[in-house]
C-alpha cells in the first residue's frame, strides 16, 4: 500500500517535467480579415462543401432509389406484424445496400464521365458537376411520371417545357419523390393483401369457435411467417423491387 502511494506521488510530481519534455501540438480556429478576393472565394468554397456534407442524407433520400426500397421493406415488416423484427438497423442497412446496387450503373457513369476526367484535369470543376447532375437527372427522368412533372409545372406556373432539358431540378426532384412514394405505396398494398387474408380467416375461425377474447394476431402470426418462408418472401420482395427500377 505504501509503495503504491509513493509511486502515485512520484507520477504527480513528474507530470510537469513530462509536459515540458514533450511538445504537444495545438489546434486553433479563428476568423481573420481576407486580404484578397481569392481568400474569400476559398472560404466560400469550404462553406459550400460543409453545407453539402450536412444535407448529404437528404440528397440521398431525394435523388436515389432509397425512398422506395425502405418504404417497401417497412411495409413488409408491418404486414407480417413482427413489431421490431427485423430491427430498424437491418432494414436501413439492407435498403442502403440495395440502393447502391440499383444506383451502380449511374454511379459508374458519373465516375467515368465526370469524376475521372476532372481528376485527370481534362475538364473543369464546373463541367464535372454539370455532367454529374445531368447523369443523375437522367436516372430520375427514367423513374418519374409525366403526371407528377405536370403537377409541379402547373404549381409553379412555368411555361410548358419543350424537352427534358427545359425542366429544372427544382421541379424534377419533388416530382421524383412523389412518384417514388406512389410506387412504394402501390407495392405495399400488394404486399398487405395476402397477410390481410390470413388475418381475416383466423379472425373468422376464432369467432366461430367463440374465442372472441383471444387476439387474432397471436394465432395468425405463425401462419404469416410460415407463408412468408414457404414462398421465399424476401427473395420475391427484393426481386420485385429490383425489377421495378428496370
């Protein structure tokens, strides 16, 4: 006990010496006046990059296949009545990987036509950004319907566009989101139907047996899980999702 107290005392006494012997780096932030326009431009570019990183999850939701996939997977879990199984982490992880799978051709095209030429200094930063946005717009145009586009064109009271290039991204993105929500709910309805039939059959059988106090979900859940496993439900759901983007 005495030895441990002596060692602790020595360590406390030697801490100032170690702090003098080792030079620890410091990091400081500050706001200074800009002397040249280039410094102002660099600061604005850094601020823009930080802003884009902040809204990156929203961009992922608005411009990719993530919305449709995660909603359909959520409908599958609710239709089976398994509460939090699979958990949210599994649903979101599967949705992200399926999103990367669907977006792989678009991302590869963006890499070849925008990122790599920019890294090789063949095109400017503005040209690379414009090319990447055009490729992403092409994916969204392949999934959006004309009715959703016309809705937002009528709301903004803009002139009728002659081609796709005349449609601004401020119209295309919400129209794409609306189209994705519509298709996701249509697929969710088709998923709910067979499970709803099982619930109705179980409820009618329980009522005919006079067991009205027993919740039908307790009896129907094993049958719904059995049906989902027998028909290989996850493969059917994922396959239907992938084909819906074709």
